[in-house]
């Protein structure tokens, strides 16, 4: 059954990266779409063709057919106003402020059942100023958060840097977010890049991302030698370095153990774990379970059917202040005894 919900694209990026230019380019590239736009900084909006031809309840109808509103009220109220506006729309664009954490916007679509019924997150796009990012990364932790929560990273203003610097920048972005798709742009030109309707948050999109994630290494673990518990919060000096860890374990999780563990883990680590994506197997369920979490919020949906008897659980963690070996130990303890424990999984 086709998903008829309205797709949502969240555009993030630090101050001056070119977010409004990107917004204009998206609108010009897709004249067939009727966009609704939520702007955090409405006073600075500069949408091409954006002459206001009508206004109703703080929603402005523009001459290019789009409707736009400012995020000066509660987010849920803004969404409700858009849904009740007499002019329907087919795609929602949200431009966050340059210092905003896009995770709070994503969580609004995960936590609210009413919003989930009407909208689906298509992707989070992070626009990067290729000229200034190297100088800004050490002092601006917001950029790290924007990068790790993004599905698509656009390295903008690349015409202003040498090719060697661009290559180094691409490798740095891959290290920060190994699962993101990275493009180079000039003047936020996306005429040859598909950034809408990518289904990055769909079950198929997450499954593809997990299976292609780099640096996942399967290592059998003797849980009897484990020394610590991942859900035990230790008071340590904060480490602002972004980490990513991919863990693959043969077998199926005990559903009760997993539910208890993930709730506890996210409760104790919500400030340090930015995103989790995974493919899970539960005994007796024929479909793969596609898991994704942002902050302390998570959703699980059905994926494709397991095609053979071999089952596995594969999770990718992006955040800081965690040890991969602790995660491996904790996840191995969730495997239900008697499931397939083949030490040489064919999917790696």
C-alpha cells in the first residue's frame, strides 16, 4: 500500500551556509509541487517569487503558489494551522535556524501520533560552508549535531576551495557521518542532485543505509568476560568528538530484553547518543524490524521478509562518550538462546 502522507524535508546548516538559497533552488526545480514552508527566521526570508498575495492566521500565501509560516509559536500549533489551511500542499520544507538542533524537529514527527498519521520525514539535509567549516568545527558543537543527524550533506561553496581541500573535507564528513550521502555544490545548485523523495527515513531507506554502512566488523564476544554495563551512566569528562560504531550480531533479540534495554539506554544516554539505525530480528516474526532513534525517541517498522534461515541484528550508533565494546557486550546479552549463532555470517 502506497504511503500517502505528506513528505517532510528538514534543511539545517550553520549561519551563512546558504540554506535560503537552497530553499529557492528546491522550489524552482520542482514547480509541480505545492510546498508549505516553515521558517524559523521568517524576518530574513527571501524566497524567489515570494510576493505575499494573501495571509490567513499567520500563514502567508506567496505568488509562486507556496505557503509559508514562521515558527514563532509551538511547533504543534504551526503544523495544525498548516493542516487546516484551505490551500492544500504536497511537500513540507522546514528550514531551521543556523544554531538549531534538528533533532528536536525530528522528534516532533516521531513522538506525536497525530503528526505521524499525516506526515513522514523524507530526509534531513545539512548544508555546509566548505570555506569556513574547518575553522568552525572545533568551536561550534551545533555543526557536529547537524551533520550526524543528516541523511544528505551538501558541501556548498566548493568553487572557492582547491580540489585537494575538497577531498580532505569529504573524508572528514564521511568520518563524522559514515551513512550520509555527500554531494558537492556551488551556490547550493542541486539541479543535478535528487534531494527530495529520497525516502531516507523509510524502512527500505534505513535498511539500505545499514547494509551499506562502512566499518562494521563482526567480532564474536565472550560475554562472561564482560566488565561493565552499557546502561550504567558514569560521570566522566565530556568528550565532544563524534563517534560512530556499527555492530552486527548473528541471531535474534529477545523482544522483552531488547525493549527494556533500549528504553534504559536512551534514558541514560539521550544527550550523547544522537542517532541509531538498525535492522533487528525477533523470533517468530517473518519481517525484518527497522529501528531508528533520534535522541530519546525511537520508532520501529516492518521491513522486508527474511529470505533464509539465517538471522542477524545490525545496529549503527552515532554519538559520543560510548565504548563500542560495551555496546557489543550489552547487545550480545539480548540474543535469545537457541537462535542461529553461525560464527561466519554470510552478510558481512
